[in-house]
C-alpha cells in the first residue's frame, strides 16, 4: 500500500527524480568535515527563520511598544526567553560560520574558474547576513541597540555625496525614532530575508552546476552526498545547535534599559563583529588622513574598508596571476588577524584598561543593565507598564533618577570613599592650564554606581555621627580659603568640626561604645531611626524605641551612667504623631531626621532648616533654585529608600 502511494505521488510530482538530484551529488575523494560549513549556515538560517516567525508574532514595532513587547517575550511568554536566546545566538553563530566557510573556500581555491560567480554570490550573502545582524540589533529598542545603531548609521552617513541621504532614508528622517524602528523592522523581517533566500537559491544552483571543488582527493574513492556527507553535515548542525542552546541557557539574550535619547550613553558600541571597524576609526592617523584628503570620516569608514573588500572581490581574477592564489590566502589571513587584533584592542580598552574612557564605558554598561533590570522589576510591579511606555517607569523612579541627580548636583562634595580623586578641575589660560584634584568636602552619602546601598540616615550613619563625629565630618576640613571656599563657608565648616557636637561625641560618644551600654545605644539608634518613617524602622510604640526615647530625653544610659547633656538639651525634636514637642528651639533639628520631609527641607534651605538662619552652623549651599519639585522628590526618595522594591522570593 505504501509503495502504491509513493508511486502515485511520484507520478504526479516526480519527487524521486528531485530527491535523486538533491542527494546523489558526487563528492570526489569522499566526504570531509571541511565541507560542512555551507550546510551549517543554511541550517542556522533555517533556525533564524523559525524562531523569527515566533518572535514576529509577539513583536510590536513602535517606540512605545518595541521594548515592552520584547519584555513580554523575555519574561512573560512561555519559553519566550528560550526562543529569543536561540534567535540571538544563532545570529552570532552565522557570522562565525561565515568566516569559517570563507576560509575553507579560499584555502581550497574553490573561488577559481569556473566558480567565480558563485564566490561573488557568497560575498553578497555575507553582506546580507551582516545587514540582518545590524538591523536586528535595534529592534529591542533598548539603550545598547539604540546607540549602537546610531553609531552604524552615522558611519553610513559619512559616505561621500550620497551618505547623508542614505542615513536619512534609513532613519526615516533627521532623528532616530518611530520611523527608524519600523524601517529597520521591515528590512530585518521582510526585505533582507527575501534577498537572502533568493541569493541562497542562486548560490546553491551555481554550486551544483559546477559541483564541489576538491583540492586533493588523496587517492580516496568518490562518495555521494547521501549518506556519507549528509551524516557529517547533520552532526555539525547538531553541534551548532547545541552551542547556541548552551549559550542561551548560560547567558541568555540581554535586554538593557528602554532607549532614552535624552540620556547620554558612554558605552555606545556596534555589535562585536563590527568592533574592528569602530576601533580602526578611533586611530588619530585615520582622522588626520580623512582631513587631509577632504573625505572626513568616510576615509576610514568607507574608502579603506571598500578598498579591502574590493581585493576580496577580485580574488578570482587575482588567482589567474602566477602566485595569485598564495597571495589571496595570505591576504585573507592578514585580514582576519587584523580584524581580530582590532577587536581584541577594543575589548581590552573597554573592559580592562584603567583610564577615563574605559571606566566611563564600564559604568555606562553597568548602568544600562541595572536600569534594564529595574525596568523589568517595575514592569512586574502591581502598576505594570503605563500606556506611555516603560521609559516613563524609569523617568519617575527614584532608584533610577536619584543617582543621576546625585551625580549632577551632589557627588563632587559628597564623594564616595572608594572613588576619591576622580574629580578634577582645570584652571588657567590655554597653554598654561593647571589641573588639580577636587577634594571631598562633605560626608559620604551614597555611590551612584551602587544605588541600592545608601549610607545617609542609616543606622550605621547614626552610630558614626554619635561616636565618631570628627571622623564622620572630616571632609569638611577641606572647605578652606586655599581650596576656593568663601570665608563664611570656611568659618562654618571649622565651627562644625570644633563645635559642641564634636566635643560631645569625643566625651559622651565613648560611653555609647562601652559593652555595658550597648543595649541603650541600640535603643537610642532605633528611636532616632524611627523618626524617619522608613519602611524598615520599628514602630514608635516598640519597647526598644520607647527605651531609646527615654535615653534621648534624660541622657541616662543606665542608673550609673548618663550623658553630660541629654539630646533634648540641644536639638529640636517633635515625635511623629504627637502634638507636643519633646524639645524646641535647638539646632540642628532632629524632627523626622533622615525622612523625606526633613531631607527635602534640608536640601532646599539648609541654613534655615538645619542651622536656624545663624543660630547653628551650616556649610552646605541650598538647592531650592536648582532642583525642580519633581527632581527634589526623586532625589530625596532615593536617599531615604522610599521607592518600589520587589519582594524577595519566599523560600520553599
């Protein structure tokens, strides 16, 4: 019955002749592993098509939905992360396999007559594959893809005469936006795959016309494509798939923060297989040559690569010359080693070199990934993603915006201890400039590189102020006339360091560190910390807080040990929720210390709130005119930990 069905189908379709034509290809000298690269490329492209269709079904190409739909694929869709990872790493694999295939073709001389046309078709396919990688990089619409594409399109825009027009057509206008995304999506999912299929068909057709090129049969008998070579091809394809799946399970496809054109990104780089060109363009002599020839960036971005590619295209013709094949092989290895060396230099400079550019790259890269993780956490919060898109989640998030504002307005004075010396200032006229390191002039509050670790107002912060006031506020000693401070500010800083609180800490602070008074000290800290109203603070009616309140009011640590002066003797304190103050008219004010309201008032006008307009000491400028209400709110809420935090998973 099966034979009858096969005969019927063959009579109607002629499939047996088609199978014979496809599988009975002769292989002089037998099957070899070196012939597998073409098949692995076709297989990898097939994987790309299958996974691409799945991703296409869930992707929405617009600036308000692209990142959001990729987030859905990555974090909400069943096995979406796996499909996306396969698609991502298969794209990387195609580039590697292309290089292997090119090396094998050139070494074996499979580009020589009568196979010139097929070699040129292969080079066209190589350009299409690289174009697919370039266009796909933008589609997640995240920081990394957005700025990498900006670098690539700017290179295209440097082409003489037609470059600006090419860039504008690719971008869909003069700026990157919705039209850029839709055009790249149309290229990636429509035009380029269609062209690849068409040229792949031509490539295979011409390849079969002239049969496989064998450099040396070594006296081995001929074989057929089926089953000898196809077995090796199948094993190689499975190895490629295993590698792609392994990378997917190990690393996965990354998704950085949603693209934000308003935020500079110091880690803008093209994909790794374009890094060699990116690094080449950074050489000073390339820029100088561009200026000398009047070609500008096009000299290094278009002319030089175009000339090198032209030699590759000319290889079949060069082979006619005596010694031409050896030249082609040597040229290919020089190109590969040169591109590899430039890529290695770029990776070293970005990830390992200890200079300003390298540090900026690593900081920007870490921030983009940190913001990406934060965007995912906020997207999974009860509020979800608003109609305006995920970017608004980050724009209104204290944990994201607070560190950025701190870096702009605060960090030069409140330098993190681990980063002291990073800030410099240059003075003097051109030619006789003098650069000096700006010293820290205020206590360390936080490090924007580690935004979830804020010292200000913490329990450890309070302990340090009480027991080591001199050390805690030691940076104020750098506020001097010699360092450019005003006389008034320098006097205020000196008064703080040599004032009553410093004296109290050096005498009564020692009592707090005594082991017998540890419980009373902890209670005092909990009372002060509770005034901030932070989420992890104890309630005001907790026994430990009430004991700390007693210490604050009376100064008694135990029946036998007491402060020389109680806290209420010097500071204003109005306990939250109570109408009557414990103490008034003292400075600095400790009412709500470390909380949102206290910190907002302090940053806005520290002279009035913290020092009582001359009744206390203050060396900090006010920021009422520099920060908008929204910026103030974001900065304060970050420093006080008042932002959404995802719940940790419960242990089973």
